[in-house]
C-alpha cells in the first residue's frame, strides 16, 4: 500500500481521533473507509464520463439547453437526430 500525506484542519483531525478511539479503530482504516464510500458514490459518474458517446450526448444536451431547446430522451436513445 502506498503512503499519501493529507492535510486536514486540526479540529477535523481531533474529531477523527475521538471517533477512532471510541470505535477502537485506527484512523487509517476510518479514512480508507471514507475514501471507499466517496468513490462508490461517484462510481456511476466515472463510468458515464469514461464513455465518449455519453459525454458527447451530455454536451449536446447542455448546448441545446443553453439555446432553450430540449432533446427528447426517446429520440436520442433511438438514434434520431434533433
């Protein structure tokens, strides 16, 4: 496992120490769990953004929205042009 230094405000560090003490857990494990939860919450977004076709579709929708237009999902999904 690699080592990474993270700077956090003292008050948050102190609260983490208290939680770790109460739970009888190492702060490293608590931080690792927090990172896992964060990544899990963003997993779907990362999957979408890793698909160039989806990114293009999202950008097209944003441009249409800026012009005051809408794109029907059914039309886009079926491959119909706007």
